[in-house]
């Protein structure tokens, strides 16, 4: 079975993470990709095709696994497009993705960001998600007087693209499992700052994840974020590191290509 893929659906690209989470799978796990590929009737299968466009095809019209990985992650053109669209040029974008609930600790995050602004008043905090704590977070943002510095993006279907707009990813969770969102952030080439002794060290695949104790105050978290942003990161180097660690989007793209070509 050969499934046609056209450029007309490219503008509706859906985040890979959202698709696989809807199916109860983690994003990069090889076994879960294989399981997904055996369930073409699953309504979540078809939207995966929307991630792809003609840009992901080789000269013969087949899926090019490296191009596919490049489209999903590390898209410099998309970064420029988003920076122009949201007026983010020459601004450091501190990003966060997570349901607005106590576990994710967004109220502390906006406190951290307010302290960070003392060192870099041109920065922006981009929050993606919604949940029961959203009103409390909005209230705290207003109390701190930083409404014009915080972008509340809500629930999005283009998370993989918005990651391109960010410069650092921050996750000050009170408790967490593996923290797969940190793997996704690293896949996009982002340095990350997260909670020490909450998020497991194994999540630090690229070496660009910094761990800060939760009992450190907001100023100390802000300083770590500031120090992180003073370094230079080669965003396109993350995929090989993730591959070596077993999180291989390109290898699984091969499996996917083989399946739809049968």
C-alpha cells in the first residue's frame, strides 16, 4: 500500500508528541512506533501523515528519513517565521510546556521569570498548556506586573514548531516521571533547566540539561537560566545524541516508511 503525501497538508502539521500521547505512547520509543504502525485503522494514524510534506520526500517520492527528522525538529526557517510573527526577534524566549496544575509549578516559574527580567528585561516567557491552575497563574502574572512579557499560548497542535521559537526550556516540576517533554525540547536543540532530584538524570541526553534544587529560591533559578543563555548551543547536534541514546526519530521513520510502502 502506497499512501500519497502532498504539500497541501504541510500547513496543518501536527505535533508528533500530541499524536503519540493520544495513543498512550511516548514519543520516541521504538517499540511504540512499531505498535503504532500496526494500527492503520487507528484515527490517530492518519494525522501523522500531516507532519510530512513534499519537503520530506526524496527524488523518487519516498520518505527521506533524515529530512523527516529535520522537518519535525531543528527548523531554522520555522524559527525565523515564528520570531517575525510574534515579534520575538532579538529576544530570549524562555519556554515551558505542561498542564496548568500544581505538579508543574507554573506559579513558581513566573516568579522565577520575574527575577530573570532584572538581568534581561527584553526576555519573553512562553507558556503552552492549560488546566485548573491557569487562573492562579494569570493572577500571579498580573501581580508581578509582567503581563506584557508572558505569552499564554493555550493548548496547541504545533508544539514541535513552537519549540523552535524558544531559546531555553524550563521545567520546575514538583514531581515528574521521565519528563519526556525534556527529551522533546532537547530534540529541538534546546538547553533545559529542571528540578534536581525530581527529574531523573537519565533525561540529560545531550548534556545540556541543568538541574536546580527546588529549595533554591527564584533568584537562584533565574541565575541558572541566565547563565545557560550565555552559552552557545549547536541546535542541529542534538538528533545524533538522541539517536545514540536510543531515541531515534530517523530510524523509526524508516520503519514508518517501510510500512506505508508495503
